[in-house]
C-alpha cells in the first residue's frame, strides 16, 4: 500500500510518501512562510525527486485536526482537491495521534502538546504496547494544568513533544511530579511520515472517507466564532 501524507496543522508543513513499511520521501519545513506557499510546491518536489505517479497512490492521509484553523483548512483543501482529481480515498488522522506516533516504540507515557493559546493545549495521552499505539486519553483541548495533573495521577514516566513544549516547559518543570523528558528535535514536531504510516494502518482497517465527506475536526470554536457568540449573548441579555 502506498499512502501520501499531509500535515499543515501547526507551525510545520510536511509532506511524505510511505509504501508499506518503507518511507519513500519526506519534506518537512518549519519556517515563517504560510502553508499555502509551501505545501503544494513541497509535494511537487517530492513527485519530481522520486518520479512518483500520483495515480499509483492508494490513499491520501491528512492531519485532520485539531490545530491551526488556517493550517487545517489548507491541508484539508489540498487533500480534498487531490482526492477529487485522482479519485482516491482520504484518511483522516487525528493530529495529536499523529504527533504521538512519532515516538512509536517508546516505553513511556507520551504527551503531545500543541499550543492552543490562552494557557490551553491540544493534547492527549498515549502508550505503545508491542509497537501498537494505545490511546490512554483521547485528543482534547484542555488547560495545561489539567493534563499535567492527569499525568501525575498516572504515576508513570512521560515524554512531552509538540510546539507547545517551549510554551509550557516552565509549568511542566515546576508541576510535573513524575519523571519526564522532552523529545529530541527530529521527533518533536508534526511529521507527515507519521501521518502516512498511521494512514497505512487505517487503510488496512477500512477507515477511509471520500473527499466530499472529509471535514477538519477543530475541537473548539475559532476566536471569531467565540467573539460572535459572546456578542450575541450580550445583546440578548435582558440587563
């Protein structure tokens, strides 16, 4: 099975092609350019470098959220466009699951952290048993204090990764009461290779959708939507 992976859910833009258990190519950039400027050119470079006929892929795996609202829309639009054009199914990979899969084989508890602003994080808890990922706490949007307290109750060594680590590192160091560590640079951000590898597993299990069915999973309302609801509530308040 050959799967194209896309991840633009956070600061990183990443494209990869995985065939069975073989990574054919990966292009990952963590830079200030917008994903709309980078994602398709990166895909084009990979297609050229490995002489890939996109019609030979079996499916397109995309990090489907949570994450940056703009980044998710760009990734989803790219995946949907390719799905429609190539007539290929899509595989929606929960962003936090994809992050955790970077550390496949770890014997510790794994806690991905994405900065969701306002002291909130997109996170979850995972373990690997015989290299099979077990979801201890499904991806969620919570305060950093909540997830650290949950980890303390697990009473097990934990590895943190994700773009939320620099934001929450001081809090973790002051409040985490179990042994902890931070993933190294080559594993601590989103990677399309992990998304595509999980995509292979999902494809084998029949967890696919059509391009028309695909919708990002934001987990919470955007700031604009929150402000609109707050304004509507204030206008309807009889006071």
